C-alpha cells in the first residue's frame, strides 16, 4: 500500500518574512529533492489539498477568541495587546508586523494533518505524511515558537472524537520540547506522549520529572538530551524506552512529528543526528506501527537550512516507507558526538520515574 504524502501549494504562505528562520521556500527545496529522488517511485502518492480547517476543527484545541485574533491580524487588522496572544518570534523580526495571509496557510496545515489521519483510518494508505505539520508549540490561546495552530493536538483530539481512539502514541522528535502538545495531554491517559529534545533550550520545558498528572500520570515521557547526542544514543533510547513502552501501551495509531533541527548542520540546535539517524527514526516508527496494523501519521516541518532539511525530511520518509535512496550527508559543521554515558544515565533515571506506572520499565 502506498504512503500518502499530503501537501499544499499554499505552504509557501507559511512564511514569517525576511530575516526570520521560518520561510515558505523551505518546502519548495524539499519537493525539488523529492521529485529528483522519489518522483517515479510507485511506493508514494502525492495528495494536494487547498481546503483549510474549519473553526470547529480548530476549536478542538484553540479558543474562539484566539482564532478570531489570529485571523484578524493575518488580514492586516491592528490588534491591541497582540502580544497577549502571540510571542515576538511569531512576527516579522525586521518590521515587527504580523505575517499577512499566514493564518489560511496554518489552517491548511491543520486540515492536511486531519486528512493524513483520515487516509490511515479509512485504510486508503497505511502511512500518511503531512509536509508542513507538527506545529507543537501553539497553546490553546497563545501562539509561539513559529506555531499558530497546533495540528498535533487537533488531529489527536479529532481521532478521539471521530474514530473513538483511546490509545494514541504521540512521538515528538523535534529538537525542542513540545510544550503545547504536552500541555494539552498532561492529564490524559488516552495519549502516551514521548518527547525527545535538547535539554536547556527553548521553550525551557520538558524536564525528566514531568511525567503527567492525575489520570495522566506516567503517560508523559520527557527525554532531555545533552548537546551533541547522536545516532547511537537515539537508537538506545528507542530500544530501551520507546519501543518497550509502545509494546506495553498497544497504541491504536502512532503520530510522529519533527523535522531536521536535530541535525548539527541545521544550526538552530546542537544535537548530533545524521541522515542515518533520521532514517533510523523512520524505521523505528515503522516497527512500532506494527502494533496497530501498520498505521502511522507523520508530520514534518521543522528545519531551517534547505539542503539539510530536504535530505533529513526525505530520510525520515524513506525510513518509514522502507525505501532506499542515496543521499549525500551534508557537511557537519560541529563535531557529531554520541554521549552514550550521559544517555545511559538518562535512561536509568527515566525508568526509575516510570517504574510505578509501566511494567516494561522494571528491567
């Protein structure tokens, strides 16, 4: 069965303007490489969508007031006290203005994540990828970290509402902690949220002792990684923590998101994941998805250097689909480390915290 890759021509409008790291042309660089490497590969099916998400869909997470503010600001209306609703990294850094027309593009990204889930649940494909999805920093009434609408939260809640799913595994491999997603499901046992991210950087959340609360205690797993953590450490974490938890949890679907920012040449963080590491993540997600009839949704948008992000995104996808392509590793501008000793200590501490909640963490 083909892997569906869902996209929109309007992704180019998800652009914060000159001087900002999140530009719309990042998507074009990926599709250029995709066409070169996979354009004739019959394992993939490109699905183009131009329909935005509705207010009803956005309100699966966001408040009506917030949605109205973002829509109005995107149309050029001056909003008093705008920074009550967004952080300063969500405007053009040179002009200080709200990016025009970005709200519709954000809605389309949300709709594409919903479409990806529908494709998988309706068995039109086992795996579906939304190029542009994974805007994990957006909170219910506050946009930050280049994110306005949190498609991750919305698609998970949509899965619960439309398909009555009760065990959703969300895996965040973005280099930054997914604070918006974490906040949404911190007390919800219907979501097992596992987050790998670099310790000590934006947004300053995702500590090892944050494991959920109330009925959701034990269902949030934070894995804060030291700078330069590389492929072997990531693989060890999958083998020791993520895969055993998934087997015990028995998810009904896997939702993974994150792009190229753990690659050292992407330059926005200091992690050490190479293209082989991204491909390994894709393969591990494929392995985990066997627990739920091979069903998985992949959301990919982070990354800031076109050459690096296009190759890392393609590595994630080909690992997930078990397809071989040759890609030249981008020049690593920082030394790629492993930090195995620190990773083993992290695994030990995480298991200690989770032992009361998971049998698989008792070995």
